[in-house]
């Protein structure tokens, strides 16, 4: 068993180059049948207990990344860093850890690897010593030209310390010839492509930035006059902060002793926020783009009931992500809602099994049938999405073993047909069940009596639109449509691109 020090990357960062320990791999239980979150970011400026508040904020964002967490603080003269593998509570709930992070400004990050493996040197926030001082950055999203830029930087003499595309941003800022930090930062952001929500910390500023299409979320909050930048409003709620507004697509916002400064260096474009924030990623109690995530998921369920309503006795959610949609389905259809599946919250998220053989056991460890609610009944299972179908197949079998007379399956999102390159860990097309099988074949594979998905137009109707406008889609919905909102530079330059554009393949 590893001791806590094995997981520590703690030092005063202005004393010299960061020396990371030998790469320690943390193996979360990865279930390839479930959507996996991206990352979560948090930053605060002007608060004497900045690190402790950042740790609380990261707790609220834990659903966005369970592989690693990190905090960098600044005490007025020096930067301090703690970066650990594992959950936020495993490292940042201890007083002695927080005491090693003094200062009134801090940035934090919860990680879920979409580029680079889960090794200690990839844990964010990443830090660099620039000519003007220290610079720490945390990134939610994926760069679609990160691999191309990395190769160019390395060819030019850059030495990369991590395998994550976030480090590309550090090097671009460092190599800029501009004098002011904000100009260097803007120049770096003009070079990168893809999806990003960034929080950065210098010795004088807290900086937030959102990609020009607003694919990844970033919100501004206020805690007793101190600004906060974070991925979701649920993090503000946890610490008693007020929500101020969303950071706009393409906006860079800077906080220093003089106040707030907003920069908008990119030509305005129609926003394309990621639809999966509403389907799965965001916590149900968050407000994303002015919409309650819980209410949107209920609306997805109600629309699903309008489109496909077999004769059943009870509506059963696949917990936890399927619960709001199942509530909406039940309310619209009038079919009673029952907790026919009980989730063991102490096992971890569904995607937490590293091998297929362990996944076989993991579903039953995580879910158990509530026989009293389903035996002898015709049930309809409601889940948020379907990736590979392996978990769905096991749950259907579990329902039949518990005595369900019929098992129908409904998904509160359209079929996932295309991979993602903006921060969602999805398989290549060959690993997506809907991309390689017909609806009837999928039904047969998972063993359900019937199977249906929410239509793409129905998804948009549930969001308040008449349907999807192909000429002006309101969301990044490329996983359903193949209409990627940005150029995929790295994909076009590699014959067999890695699934999530990993910049370096490392041995386990």
C-alpha cells in the first residue's frame, strides 16, 4: 500500500524547477460503457482561506474527475502546490495539507484523463516559471491541435514534462515575445483550437478563459467580495457563494487588486455549448447556460415519453444519472415511478473497472435489483445514454432475474454515433454500439423487449427549440450528428489517431 507521501507533489514552487516523482499510475475502475467526465476547475482571489475554499469547491466538482486533484496557492511571495492521485477528500480534507497551501489566491483542478495518462506529472494545475513570474493553469477540455502544436514546440527545443495538452498552453505563453502577461495569454489562446475552460494564477492575477464557442462551461461567482471562477454553479452553492454570470464564449477575464478586467479578443461566433453537460456531465443541481440541469433532464424524459410509450406498469431509472429523466417520463406518462434498482454508493462510479473481467462483477457490485418493486411487472428502464451496451445488457438481465415480466429500455438522448475530441472519453466509432448496429440489433444485444432513443429533434424541443437547425445548431452535438464545431487538426494529420489524442503512450 502506498503511503500518503507517495501521492504528494508539494513544494514551494519558486525555489526551482518542479521535480516530480517517478510516474505513479492510479487505476480508477474504468467501465468503458459509461460516459466519463472531463475535468473541473476552481479559482478564487483575495480570500485568506483560499486553499480551503478551493478544496471545498473541488469536492463539489468531484463528479467531473475522480482520478486526481490538485491545488496551487500564492501567498504574496511564493507559490505552493499539492497535487495528488485519487479523490479530493483523500488528500485535501486534512488540516496539515491545507496549511501547506497558504495565501489569499488559489486555483484547483479535478482530473479525469482524456489526454495523457493518470500519472502524477499530468495532475493539474500545471506550473511554469516565466520571466515575469510563476504561472499555474488548470484546463477542462481538449485541444484539437494539441498534438500538432506539441510536435512544433518540441522541434523548436521545448522540453515537455507532462503528457497532457494543457502543457502546450504553458509553453505558448512562455515563448510569446509580448511584454504584458495578458497579451502573451491571448496570443497563446489564438494559437490553440478545440474546447477549453481555463483558470490560471500568476503572482498578481486570477485569470479565466473560455473557448470561442463556449463548448466547456465556466461561471463567475462572488464570496464576500472575492471573485470565484469554476466549472459549475454547484461549487458556488457548496461554499455559500453567489452566482454572478457565465463567462462568455471567447471571453478572458482577469482579476487583480484593481478589480475585474474583461477581454474579448476573438471574433464573435454563435455559441455551441456541449449538450452532454445537460445529458450527463453537470450535477443535477447546477445551472448551466441559464438552465436548471435537473429540469432539462426531466424535460428529456417527458419528451421521450411523448415519442415512445409502451404499455408498462412501472418506470425504473438506472441510477443515478437516469433518475431525473425517469421522473420526467413518469410525470408525463402517468406510469408510476419506482426505484427498481438500488445503487451502492460506496463502490464508485459505474465506469470504475479497469478490465473487462472485473467489469462483469462491477455492475452487480454497484447495482442490485429491488425485487419487491419489479417482480411480475412490465418495466421500462430509463438511462441517460448508451455507449457500448455492456452495462445495459447486465442490468436488463438483472431485472429479468428479479422477476420482471417485460423489460423495455429507453435512452434520454439520441444514439451516440461519433467519437468526441473535446474532452469526453468515448471510444472510436468501432466501439460505439449505435454506430455499428441497427436498432433491432442493439435491442437483441442488450436483451430488452423494446429499445428506443430520444430523437435529435426531440432533444432540441425539450430545450425549448422547434427542433435542430442544421444551419445553426445551438449545441455541440457532434457525437450524435458528426457535425464537429471546430477543425480537427490532429485528426487530419494522423492516419490512425489515438482515441483521445493522447500525446504520449506510456507503459503501465
